[in-house]
C-alpha cells in the first residue's frame, strides 16, 4: 500500500509540473523559467566536468611523459 501511495504522489506531482509548465499563467511561466535556469546550471556543471576530465587526462599524459624521460635517463646513467 505504501508503494502505491508513493507512485500516486509521484504521478500527481509529475502531472502538476507538466500542467504548470504548459500554462500561460504566471505560475506556469515561473516553472518554465525555473526549468530553463536549472538546465543552464546543469549545462555549466557538464562543461566544468568535461574540463576537469580533460585536465586530468593532460596531467596523466604529462606524468607518463615524465616517467618515460626518467626511464631513459636512468638507462643512460646506469
């Protein structure tokens, strides 16, 4: 019974959000603005995550290069 009530609450909230986002009322417009702002924030988060991943890849590549140089120098100066 608890799960059924939970599902009903989720469906009701989803329908309310859908209705509000399609409305031309001030409340519906605010919902749309909020959704747009949330999407912009998520785009920023995705962009920052992508930049962080590229930086990590660059750091790993640099570390690999340093290790190879060290191995080469160690061979020369054994």
